[in-house]
C-alpha cells in the first residue's frame, strides 16, 4: 500500500504535521501558506464531502478543472484518498465523470460535461464563496466546511487507475514511481524549497501530465511555493519573494536564465 499516493500523503503528514507544504501567491501578490496538517484538513473535509455528500466510491472519476493552486492539490489528494481517479482534460472538462470541480472560468464547461455533481470554487485567497452560484452547482468553500476534519484513506490497490491525463491512464503505483524519479533527478532534499512558476490560470497538468511534480513533493517532503512569473518591471520584487520563501529550486518556463536558483524541468 505504500506505493499509492494517499498512504504516502498520510505518512508525510504524520511525520511532521506543522511543516509547510504549499504556499500560494495570486496575481495580486496575496499569499496563503498551508502546513501539511492544514492542507490535510482540507483533504479530509473534501474526502468526507465526496463520500457523504456525493456518494463517491472507489473507481469513480473526478474531473479537476482547476489551475495549479493549493485547492487543486487538495482535490487531487482527496480523490486518491477515496479511491477515485483524477481526470485532467487541458483547459476543458472531460465528459462523463461522477464529479467535476471547476473555477468560475471553467464552470460552463463543467456543466456541459455531464458530470453527476458539479462543484464550483472562487479560489479566493481567504476562502470566500462564489459571487454567483448557478443552478445545479455546489459552492465548494461553503459546502466543504460542514464536513468532518478526519478521513482515513481507503485501502485501494496501487494498480488501480489514479489519473487520466492527456489520453493516458496512470495507476497509483505509476504516479508514485514518477514522483520518485523526479525527486531523484532533481536531487530534492529536506532543506530544499521548490518554486512552481506558472501562469495563474495554468491547468493542474502544469505539474506534469502524470502530476509528478506534486508527487515529487509528497515523496521528498519538499515544500512548494506556487507563484506567477514576474510581470514587466517586477523582477526584483519576484526575486525578493523567492528569497523570503527560501526557495532553492525553480520549476517553470519563460524565466530568465540567470535567476540565482537551481533550475529543473
């Protein structure tokens, strides 16, 4: 079972709950930091919402039409915790899933995709509700708060599908292997911090079609810093941000080659 994403996540949380796992910046510079325990609280609440609210079962498919963001990480980890497969479809929403979660820009596509349950989220840094909630849509940040803070991950075979992405299906074991290979190739260690520099609307597949960047963080315990690339004239501010976050490793595209961080990709 240790070769499945969910048990590895639970072991990581148990080993050092207060250690940061993800820090997110938006285009306005607003910052949100979540420790392993805090993110796991969202994972547990989301898992309970899926099971108790939507009747999600092992083998179900959950479309995650969200950008690279702490909430999309929570949704991926929650899907794996309940034995469901994450489904990624670029900027769209794969049809025929049991549950689809989308931000406001992708919500129409989610509604058109035929999911049995559609969940919308504002992605607000303070967890504020959506401005408008269409019929047949559940507002994530409102609904999830009423669910339990603890969820023991289901025992699911590592050989079961855990991700559908770019026309491929990956098992849980394959995701873990890909994460370990990334962590090894990038020489990630306990003292590293990995910055993921992507546009604020980049889909979750920006972490690799196999989500190996996320899994590399899970298997190595390296904290993530998710931030947009600097706009024109903002380079020094961007460097100060990465310095304040003690970033050592940089993952992203379209960045200056002379940035004083170890580049990976």
